[in-house]
C-alpha cells in the first residue's frame, strides 16, 4: 500500500473518531463550510475544509441561537484563516508577509510582519527553551528534505527513497534557533542564514486553535468544542456537566479500534502518532516526526497524547515528548504542571501520568 493510500486510511479514521467524539452528529457539507441544524439533544455544528490542509469542526452544545452560533463560528473561521495564511510556508498571499515570505528572504534584510506573527514566533522561542530544543521551528531545512521524499513517494512509490545521512547533517547545520532574529519593537523578523527556514507544522495548528478558543471565552461562550484537524479544544463544560468523551486510537490496530477513551472538559487534547503521515521504502515505514538527535523519525513511541488546557502547548508537547526518552519526557511533564500524557510504545505497552489515568473511562456511551 503506498503512502497516499495510507493517508486516506488515516483520514478515514479521523472521520470515525470525530463521529465517536461528537455523538455521531450529522453534517451537511458544502464548498467552504457545512452546517447542521440541531436535533434533540444534539449540537449545532459547522465544518471547514480550507485551513491547515485539514478538516476543522466548530460545535456548540450550549444551545445558542442559530444567529449567535453563525456569528461566533464565522469569527472562529476568520481567526483560523488569518493564522493559516500567516503560517503557510508554501504559498504567499496578497498583502500578507507570512512564513513563506520570510523563508524566501532568508539571509537578506529583516521584514516587517503582522504583530500576531511576532507574538507567535516569540512563543515558539519560549517553547524551544521549555523543551530543551526539541520543539524547534527552525528545523525547516531538515523537515523539507523529509517532506520532499514523502511527496516523491506518493507520486512514485516504486522509486521511494529517504534523505542521505550527509544531506541531513548539512541541513541540520542551518537550524539554529538564534538564526531567527525578532525585533518586537519594530515588528520585524529576519532569518540570518540563507539556507535556513521556518517550519511550524508541530505548533501552528494548536496555536491558532487556542486563539480561536480565547475569542470564544471572551464572548462568554461555554459548551463549545473545536476540532481542528484532530486538535481538540473544549471551551467550558457540556451543559449537563458530563464533559465530552474522545477516543485515543490504538496505533497498532484497525481504524475501528482505540487504546482508551477519556472524558475531558475545558481543556485541549492532542495526539501525535506514527500512523498520521508516512511513506514506505524497502518495506520500512518512515513517519513525519523527526528526532533532532538522529535526524530520522523518532522511534521511542507509536503514539503520544497530551491533555492540557492550552492547545498550543498540547500541540508542541505532543511532538517534543515524542522525541524524548520516557524518563526525560516524564520529568518535563512534571516540571510544567497541569499537563497529562499517555505514551504508547512500539511493543504496545503504555505509560500514563496519574492525572491521565483518572480521565480514562470504560463506558461506551459518549
């Protein structure tokens, strides 16, 4: 089975997981977004297909009027679009100086950017320090090599290949976080090395999700759920106080199986796994989560789930912890506080924080 078919299989599971998570709500889809009128005890829902190359859902369980939900979901859509364009490393947009623009200008002059992008990149540098360099948005030169190989494998599986070791080492020499020069006062950003580039795939989606959640909280919304490409963010609680159930996929089994189900409220839940994006070379699978120490796909786990209130932190940690040995990862989680995690190892064994274990439920009802 080639990489493109694997991606379709993963997407099929994603849709199944969404149905499990959201009580099998019926959605009417359209060209940009779809919506569903609420049935008895069901939420109002809307789905978007244009942000971060994934599917995004907004749900209201609180019983807002259709008009209020329309206004709130439209603003969520606007926020996602804004960050989608700012974080895009492959396309530029009229009137927007984004990451693609910055990467193209690497080695040249500093560029003035939207203050929102300044805030994000400053947060990214803080995340670098927090994770001991595991969450590095300047890893773009290395990630680009793997991305190109994965795309080539999708086009021609028979000729699939991985980057060479020397090629990867050369690329890694252009990934220093200090190459990212930020001037918050002038709102400028410069990439000092012409061979360096930014890639925020491990952080950007969660960050945008959290900004949308903050908007809903400012609006006084509660009982909303955002599912942005699998990044779950619950705003408040379900009106009956029961929270929401979500399934964590078993990475070693079929799309219908899950490792556990957890019940969450007013928090974020993000899972990284080897099954999300990968390609096959000579019978071996190479997934997309690259370990900075080896420059090859991380091999500690097959799945890692993080639950914490901030979606940006959950997104970043799900990748950073994936590339850390168990004891180091456990120490990082404990040092932060307010973070729960589930590690699933290649042999199928699991490890979880005490707080994560308390979230697990056996019931099959949502």
